[in-house]
C-alpha cells in the first residue's frame, strides 16, 4: 500500500478508536429528540381486587383504562432540549479536535518516514563516496604514497555507515508499524511512504474558527441553559387526564369510589415551596459556574492569540534556518570537492577528506530536519481549526 500526504486524513477515519468516538457523538444526537417524548400520552390498563379472610378484606374487582397527557411543563422541555443540543454540539467539537489530533499524529509518522528515507539516501551517497575514496587510498598505499593507517580509517568509516544503516532501517520499520496501527491496517500489510519535503506546499494561515474557543463558547451557553433550568421549578405544570372504568366498582388512577365510570379533567400544579428555594443553592451554583465560563472564554481568547503569535515567530525562525542550511550545504559541498582534489594531489590527508565529507552530509541532514520541523509546525496549527 502506497501512502502519500493527501491520503492521511481519509485513512485516519478507519481508525477503530475514531469510529468509536464518532458513534458516541451520534448517540448524543439522539437525546435531542428524546425530550419530545415528554408530551406523548401515557395510556395504561389496570385491574385490581382483593379477597382475604385473614385480613378480613373483601374488595370487588375493578378494571379500566386511564390516560395522561402533559400539556405544559413550564418550558422545562424547551430548555432541556437546548441543553441536549448544546451537549451534542460540544461533543461534535471535541470529536473534531480529537480527530484532528489523530490526523496530526499520523502526519508526524508520515514526515518521520520521509525524513528517514532521506537520511538513508544520504547514507547511500556517503557509502558510495567512501568506497571511491577507499579505492583511491588503496592505490596510494600500494604505491607507497600513503600509510596503511589511512586505509584502516576508510574501513572504520565503512563499518560505521553500515551500523547507521541498520539503525535507520529499524527506525523506518517502527514508523511503518505506527502508521499501520493508526490506520487500523493489518500488521502484515506492506506499506510505502511517498512524497517530498517541499515547504512551499505548506502555507500557514491563522484559523478563522478555532475549536478550543468554540468549545468554551458552547460550554458557556450550556451553563447558561442549565442556570435557566434550575429556576424553572417555580413554573406550573398542566396535565390533561381521562379514565374509563370497565366495572361498576370504581377505584382507578383518577376515579374514586362513588364517581362516575368515566372522567376527563385538567390538572394544574403550581409549586409554592420546594427544597430548591432554600437559600437558592442550586441557582447560586449555576450562576457562579456561568460567570466562571465567561471569564474562561476571555482567557481562552488571549491564549489563542498568544499561540498564533508564537507560531508565526517559530515559522519565521525556521524559514531563516532553512535558508542558512541551504547555504551551508552549498559551501560544505564545495569544500568537500576541493579537499578531494587536494587529497588526490597528496596535499590533504584522509582525515581531512573524511571530515569534509561528513560536514557536507551533516549539513544536508540539518536541512532536512529544519524542513520537517517547519512542516510539522504548520500542520500542528491545523489541529485547532474547525475549517
């Protein structure tokens, strides 16, 4: 399986943990419509009677049907529906944030794989250069122009390069394993990462809508809705009820002994006193929580503005480092080529040539590191974006 940059976001959707979180968000959506069940009529059948010599109770059997319908519940359903809707919106935002974090984590693995592949290319080039230099030194040793120790230096470098290659190959295997895990691929799935580190493809822009701020705003609205609900205990309730008895003896839900066999009525309940109005503890608590949410929103705005500024500073710094690294690569390559020419003429020793070669290849690795760091900084800024 070949993986490029554009596939990453789609592949993360198949992650099992992502799918579990997505189902959890869907379940919170169901609660929005569940409040409407408050106004669905309740219809029940009943039958009862008792005949006991021991208790000296003799009650004629009674049976019937009764119904109850909520007509008004003091706007409790409206506010609860707001709470459920706000909870759903908050869950959606939190899911979006966690999904973006998983995408960023996958991109880190992807870029790490690209970095390792670039390092392996540099190692291969170093191996080729060292082989050519060793062949040259063998001729010089054979002709007596260089001591045997210089041949051993190149042999040591060859072993060191082999060791680095083993380490890089192992690191690549680990990164590929991490990618298989985050994409929920089979452990035996063969994958290959393709792409380049062209920073011109990764442009930073300040997110217009930020998830962290949206979550804080949603929580603020949620607490405000809960504050309103806590004061609705004072509101009246209105119920329509009806009952029909199937027997002459009446003793049902709404009918009492001596009533007619059927009844229809309207019940209005107006709370006068409740434990909730003692010191208004719940009202005060919700009010304090809401005020804290307002302050948190102001703090969040400042933190996000500061974070935007730091990202811009970091990216400007990395752009400068990339340009410096490009200059170091060009200069160290020129030094290496001149040192090689002087080495062939016997003006430089093997150590000087190896040092110049190592400096050139290290400069190339530094350039790759700065590019990866720049791209990661741009990608990390997208984690908090709703867009």
